[in-house]
């Protein structure tokens, strides 16, 4: 499971500060929730989002991410390119397996700015390779995924965000539809929190519905940490999970 989520504090700052001003808006993330945000990484910046996760299932089955890493590079104000790597371990009472999941590449492009009832909207497209990763975790097919990510500013301290999309797992041609719905709150200048409902719907399996929540803490304009956890709501879902995250960004042009 890739923990790619919306950042919560200081999103309003990005609405009033241009990328070419003296000060950039505070770092915006695609974690710790499952709702990916519509904001684009600033041009010529590299951003790294790390998540360490323990996910528990029935029958003593456990998944570990240590970590999942999302690398983003801002090409311009409308486009970022993305690379995801996930070092994982799957453990059960019968066996275990560890390694690097097939590497995922992709992009995010801005579509609309928020205006009245129209949300700030972006499109994210990913392709998980089938062979670039540990041999034991190779898949039969490449696995595409896409989602539209949308966000409304409700008040100065409350926002509503949601995603709609679909993903393939690489093992067969079947796909799951994805939905997420998040409410984010700015508590202080440095602390934000969120609550979320999300899930996966398939024509071939029962629906998988889950909920979660968490907190973010802004260390400085370019560094943020987070903690989150959630539970499954249906039989198809996991029992629970907990995750810790650390994310940062830097000016690639300045550091070359």
C-alpha cells in the first residue's frame, strides 16, 4: 500500500503566494491520508515523501513498508513527474516474503484552479513496472493507475478533498475503482489533522471500505512529519494500520 496523501496545514498560503515570489508556500504533501492533493511541486524543486507503515490483516497476516518513498520533481507550474519505490515485507503464520515492489513512475498535472463550486483539480497517472524490483515480487503485467484529485476550501481552517480513479494490480486484467473523501483541519500554525473515508470497489469482489485519521507537524517551510492510523470497515479490508512519515523538499537547481 502506497501512502500517498494530502498535506493539511498552510494550504491557504499557496492560494495567495506565487511560485515566483520571494517565499514559496509551505510544503504540500500527498500523505499521510489516502487522498492525494491537487498541488504541484514547485518548479525545479525535488520533494521526497517517506512513510513507514505496519498493516494488520486477519489470520496474523501483516504488511510492512520500510519505507514507501515518493519522489517528485516540479517541471513547471502545471506538471510534476513522480517515482515511487516501496521496500516491503509480507508476513503470516505460514511464510514471509520481503523485497522491493515493482517501481512506479508517473506524473501529476494541474487542470483547474478553485473558483466557486469548481474545486482545485489535478490528474495523476501512474504505471507500476512489472520487472523493475525484487524478482520474488515481479508481476505478470504492468499496472496502470489514475485518479482525479479535487479540493474545496470551506473556511480559513477547514478543507474538503476527494479523489476518484481506478487501479490495476499487475496480476490480471481486473481493476478496482478508488474513492477517497477527506476533511482537513488547521489546528495551529504548525499542526494539522484530518479524518477520512476511502475504499476500493470491484465488479469481481466485495467492496473494501476503510477509514483513518492523523496529524501533521510542520518543522519548517520545507520539512514536515506526520502520524496516522486507520481501521477496516468491511470484511475485505485490513483490520488496522499505523504509519509514521517524514517529508522534505529542496531546490534542485540551487544544489547542483
